[in-house]
C-alpha cells in the first residue's frame, strides 16, 4: 500500500478528477497525505492547455530525480491531459517517472500500482474514450460546494485548442445518475453545486443523436437544471463552461428563469474580432455572442458575465485586438481569464498558422485588457456599497479570524464581522459598507 501525495494543475475538471481518484485510491487501501515529503507515491494530475504550465510540471518532476536517487522506493506517476498528450514519450524526458495515465483511464491506477509495487516500471496507459468521469462519482465528503462532472470531451475543435485531443469526443452522463449524485451531496451538507464539462452546453446532444431523437430546439442541460432546481436543501447551481454556438432560447430561458441558477455566467468569447473568431473555428460571430448576452440581460437584469480571452492569436492585428478591448468595454465583465496564445502541437493553428505576435506584444495586450478589467470590477464593487446581498456563509476568513467570509449569488466574496450564532452553509443578508479591488465588506442585517 502507498501513502500518496496528489497535486493538481489546471482546470476545475482536473480538480474533480483528482477528488474522485483520491477516493478510488483510498478505497483500495492507499492513504493520502498532505505533505509531499511524507509520501512514497507522488501523483501529478496535469494540464496541457498552454505550454507554460506543462513546462512547470516537467521542471517539477525533473527536480525529483535527485530525491528519487536518495529514496529508490519513491514512485512517481504523471496523470491527466499531459499523460494523454505525450504518453510513453515522457519516459525519454523523465526516465525516473514510473507511470503515465491519461484522464480517461484513471480507474486503471489501482491495478498499475500493484504492478509498480511488484517491480514493473515505465507503464503508460493512454487509450482515449473511457468513461471514468461517469464511473468515478465518489466525493471526499461534503464540501459546501460540490463539483459534479456531467459531460466530458469536446467536438468543437477550436483551432488553438488541445482539449479535443486530450479529452476525446463529447459524452454525457445519464441525467438520473447526476440527480442521484447531487442529492447524495446535498444530504451530506453541500448547498451549492458546480456542474462541469469542457463544453457543458453540448450536454446530452451526442447521446440524443445516437438514439435518433435529437431535437435542436431542445436543451438537455436546461432539462437537467430544472430537475436539480427541485432538490430540497440545494441553494445554488453554477455551471461551466457554456459555448455560444450550442446555446438556444430554451437554454437561455432556463438559466434566467430558474431561481437557484446563479446569474453570474462564465461565457468564453476568446476574441472580439470576427476574422479571428473564424480563424479560431469558434462557430459563432461577435454579433451572435453579444445577442446572447443581451438576451440574458433582458430576462435577468442582474446578470453578470465572466469570460476567457486569448490575446496574440496568429495574425491578430492591433486593430483586431482593439475590437476585443471594445467588447470588454461593452460587456463590462466581472471577471476574465486572459491568456497569451500558446502553440499546441497537433492543433490546426499549430499546423497552419505562424505564431507571429511577439511575446512582448502579447504581454502588452494582456496588460491592457487586465487594466480595463480591474477598472470595471473596482467600479462595480463600489456600486455595491449600501446594497444588501444574500450571502452563503463559507467559514472563517483566512486573512482575519474575526471575520466570516462567504459569497453572494453573483460570486462576490463578502466578509463580515464574526458572530457566534452562525453556521457554515447558512444564507444571510449582508449590507455592504465598503469595497476593495477583490472583496466586499459588510454587516449582517437581521
Ligand atoms: N493558448 C492560449 N490559451 C488557450 N486556451 C485554450 N487553448 C489555448 C492556447 N493554445 C484558453 C482558452 C480556453 C481556456 C480554458 O484556455 O481561452 O477557454
Ligand atoms: Fe477547446 Fe474550443 Fe472545445 Fe473549449 S470549445 S474545449 S476552447 S475546442
């Protein structure tokens, strides 16, 4: 049996996979530890979306060569998207690595560990198309917010993106299974769920097509949300990430009309230029994107938006970049992940386009967007002063023990003075008294 340390890089899907894996390994008698130095098995759940985080992992595992020389019993496994992408190639780069497993085959790990314990080395398991995310539905406990994977993979093939290559084609879980898992988590004490999928708006589509009853006017995600809305004791439902091309009116009506669905929507745009959107193979125009945002605003005026943006996509001119800046000024995002384009081999953009925007210029564009974002967010936070918000109490503030911390429905961090008669998981009205760049501060109103 191993004592294992599991480190996760990348997105929330990876965090969820790690949680499920950790439950699986515990069920097989292995023991998780929080300290790397206390473990005899180190697991790295990795991300391939950009080059920089990949290099970080390679560097980190590279450094372990020395540690392993001193402790030959130490075993190292690389799992997740990098494992999928690079497979056994990784043993040439990192000869001291013991095994590699892709995201779709995590349930093989207990068996691999038996073989490793028996002396085998350099095992690589990277077949695509598994259904681990459906089968591994255990949770560590009852986090206030439970992550629930509902669809895996992506069929869109945006020209810059490695995800369709590492996570495979779209496949969705059965609605009844998801409802069961959410109920179980709510019974254990969860009050919020975050539904996960690389393209969550494609939920159920591949299955409906295969069964011959696909209806483009329907939204299977909307149906799922409506069923989750019924669950007593569940207060908040979030989901990530939707894709504009897969949105229809049914979906928009559901997310605006269901009271438990939080009205803070993460809708990746990637670029504000139609030429770039086309080169990215996003499958929508800027006008279609803005139309959906306006439609949401017209049905739920309080709605706030966040997004993903890539700057310095091959061939992006200054004028095209400025269209993205224009879009940010128009939508007034509450939050945005801004990425500098990174070439991923195997993608269409890597094959057909030259990464011709300099790193320096990418950094500049990134900085310009960040400044625009920070200004908007600061102004928006100030506008909250005097308002009363419903806050889900999350616990003691890590920065200041004399404060509680929680989040509003629109995902704003709200801090307020400690009172004894309060429990994690309660909903309270908090009147906002001041704001900072990142948080709001207030007091409970009775
Ligand atoms: N370069 C930069 N950013 C990327 N993303 C995906 N692929 C790349 C890439 N090659 C970003 C997109 C996506 C987010 C998860 O990562 O913005 O929405
Ligand atoms: Fe990647 Fe595009 Fe699929 Fe998102 S929709 S995972 S960016 S290919």
